[in-house]
């Protein structure tokens, strides 16, 4: 028994399924995962975990794992050696660069992968290839939130920690479903609500779990959040409830901003949003009476044409009421992927080097040029959306993508497919032969988090280490090692022996990571950026001023943008979002039997009223059609949605159930995040039972 026990290994890891960033020990014997054990000293979650963190790991041993590089030969893929794959990539990318220049290539990074891996791919794109055409999936979700915060408070991250949210007198959740999208964070809100009298307002078009528990649930018409937020802000000012002292001391642009609110009267807001005047007054009164308000938001806000402006309106409301720079207050955009925060922090963005240093800032560029011994491109690159447009226009010829299921999660998937298919050269690096990989010329087998070392940044800006549990399966390799070897095949001389050396380099180049090191992050230790040289971190932002040179916040006037309308025949509004048991496109969770057993496929939620009108039941089969495509899906009848609202989780396994066969290419006007939530469809009933 002692010998058997000795073979059981316990390794610290960090969950890869959402931005909450739970950490735990994985118990393993050989390649078997025995259990997941959260620890009292797990900084975010203590002894909690959700179903995905607990049961979502078996995919690492899936027989479908890629274990060798693949090269396309006609319509087939054949296995190759790493050498052969690297040579082909070098020769193709060199040809394309010589013929069309470095900006004819694009790089899509992964928010599922580590900070170090994201740092290296942006270094590869910028220093080896010579382009800023690099982006990550925050473009699909949280870029508008970041942009809204950068406009107003100068730093694009959560204001404080999850523990700070627990201290708020009032939590307002707009367009987010934490009980499924961020489950352990949701348990913290439930606890504060139940045990400490925290008040909860939910603004949503769907009655999800926290909506049911809220003190006030408001149901604005889709895409009208900016209007009710602005009306509530105006009402607060009209009542004299704004924080005059805070505004005087810490905020610029107050009078100019207040003037722009004139039109947001209760009458106007009520007409446009469908909310009653009493509801609007109640929201304002609850904010006024609360000791600290936190506003949490996610894709229900950020996936619209006016998403950056709505995120800005949220931050404006927090500024007007003095709800920044103290515990239990502030802005909390909820990051979706485990490392979407880190992917941006470490520079896989077309306009920023790591640490949010603009590529156009000469001093910053010089610092990176000196460190890397190269001349770097100075113009901002293409984002994900512009890369696809670039393919269509013949400007972008090659794409290198890792850990991202673009052909499934980007909106208007039929358009995405046709653009990916027309690339001259396409490299996909992944753990599985993804749907995106079918368009590739070379597919490289990557190793998942349990097979490598690294760090992630969670939604609170908390940097945490994860440790290697298993050897990479077959000939797969950690992404950081692939990038190192690839760069060296291009003649670079990258000598990294371990991801810690990449972190050291990032720390030396970015003030926000100055005091970050693997030693300081040992085990369950963590650091929340910005981290000073001596290792002091910053759980609560803005105590020393806002992120602008004069230390003051800026009120930023915004205008409402009406949503995209598909036309009268598309008579139903289709909302989409997450599902507790699955993550994103489902490549990992649908290969974890515990989770698939629980939820084998998504369903379409239809309201009681619509079910009655169209004769639908649980299990009816319907076809949804938008101007962009069709899907077939089974229904479930529920009071979570009302009237002509439908809800289809984005997490599906089958292509013909994928919600992005229906979505359009419309996008946020500032950041190009797709307007996934502005979608109308028509429905055809195929089978009633
Ligand atoms: Fe993982 Fe998020 Fe669940 Fe925590 S809440 S276990 S980070 S999916």
C-alpha cells in the first residue's frame, strides 16, 4: 500500500475553464487523474471548485489527441516529423514575406495558453517576422470593456479582487451569467447576499440563477443598456446624490459630461428600454443607499455594436457615484477564458507590446528593440476582424493560429470558413484536430496545461503558476517550446530553457510586472499586477490615482448605437452564452466523459408563450434561419426566457448546432468585437416531439 501511495503524485495547477482562476492539486498515478483537490490556501477559491474544474480534465488522455505534426497533401493530412513541418513553415512564410511583406501575415494567439506562450508568439510576430498583426480572443469578448475602462480610468482591468466584490453593499450584474460562466465567483456573491445582506440587481433578458436570487431584476429591451445606465446616472445627479467631493478632487470633464446626459430623461429611457420609471428610480436609489457598488458585466454588454460605449457608460456611473478606489466598489468586467487577461497583458494585441505599452510609443519601441536586437514595426497591426477582412481583400496571405477554434467561435462562421479556406498558407497548433485545423496546411501538436509549466492571469489580474503533471503525449510539445524552436529555425537565437526565463524577460521590459518572478509565485503564492520591483502587488487599483498622467479619472460622453436589424421576417431574438458544464467550443469538455454524460449537447430555450403559439415541447426539433446560415436544434420550454426571446448556448459539439452559423459580421464600432448578441432568426418546426 505504501508503494502504491508513493506512486500517487500531487501537483498544483490552475483551472483552464474560466477567468475566476481556481487553483487546486491534481492527484495522479501514472497518466491517470485520480482527483482534483482544492486547498484552503487556494487564493481565489479556497476549498471550492465547479463541475468543470472538478471533472474537465480527462481530455488530456483522449485518443483524439494530436501526437505528431500533420502536413496537408491535397485533401489529406499526412504525419510528418517536426523537422519537416518546421522546414515547410520556414520556407512558406519566408516566400510570402519576400513576395508580399511581413504585414501579409497574421498571428492569432490563445487565451487558453500561458502568459509566457503569449509573450513568445508576439515576440515571434514582431521581432522575427516583423508585423504587429497579432491578436487574441479578447477581441471576441472583452475588448470593449477594456476600451471603456481605458477611456475613463486608464487601466483596463478589474478594479479589485473577488474578495472586494464580497464587501460591496450592492452588486449590479449587467449582461452576465456568473452562475454558469464564473461559477465560483457566483458562489461568493450568493454567500455575501445570503449571509451579509449584500443587495443584488440583475439587468438581463434571461432569468438565470443569480437573476432569480436578485433583489431587483430588470429586463431591458435587447441592446438598450447604455440608455438605462445613462438615465440612472442622470437621475442620481438630478437628485444631488453624486459624489461631489470625489468628482472635484479626482475627476476631469465633469461639467461637459453632465450636459450630455440631458436627453436621458426617465420618460425617454422608459420608452426606449421598456423599463418602468419606477424601476429606473429604484436602481438609482439602491446605488445611492448602498455602501459601495460593484458593477459586473460580460458578453451581454460587450457583444453589441455599441459595446465600448455601454462599457464606458458603466464606468461613468461608477465615477459619478464615487465608486472607485475603495474596497467593495468598482468595475468588474468578467473575463471569460482562463487567460484572456494574461494574453492581453503579455502583448498579443495589435496595438500594444506586453504591459500595455503602445507600439506607436517610440520610447517603448526602442526599449524592446534594444532588448531584442531588432528593428520593430511601428504601425498598429490588424485585429482578428481586420485579418479576416484582409484575407478577403487579398492583403493577408498567411495565418498562424494556436489554441483557438476560430472556425467555430468567431461570428458568421460560414464567412470565416470561406476566408480561412482561401489563405495561401495556414498553420494551426492545437491539442486536437479542431474544426479550424481542417483548413490548415500544417497542424502542429501542442501540449495542454497539465503537460507544461507556466502562469495564467485571472480576472482579478492575479498571476498564478501551474506546474507540469505529465510528459507531453506522443510527440506533442508545449507551445512555448514550439515557438522557441520555430524562431530558431528562422535564425533567431532564443535560449529559453524554461518559461520562468520568459517571465524574467517580461518583468525586465514591463513596469507592471517589474517584481514578478517564479520564485515569488512558488506553489499557491500569487501576485496581482501592477507589481513593484520589491514584489509588492496591487489588489485594489487607483489608491494612488487613476491611470492617466495627472492621476485623475475622465468622464467620457457616449451616444447610443441602435442594434443591427435583420428584417421583419426574422421575428425572434436569439441570445447566446455559456453553459455550466461546457467550455467554449467544447473541444476539451466534450472530450471529458463526466461532463458529456451530464450534458451531451446544447438545447434551445423557448418561452412558455412561444411554445404554446408554435406547439413546441421539450425535445421538439426546430430549424433556425438567419440571413447568414441555419442550425437544427432541440428545444426546451422554460420561463428563463420570455415571449419571442430564444437562448442557445454557444457550447456545442456538432457543427449544425453551432450558434455562429447564424451570427453576422456586425461588430462593436470601436474595438471590432462581433455583435454576437444582435441576432434575429426565424423558426421552422421540424418535429413537434
Ligand atoms: Fe474552473 Fe472557473 Fe469552475 Fe473555478 S469557477 S473551477 S476557474 S471553471
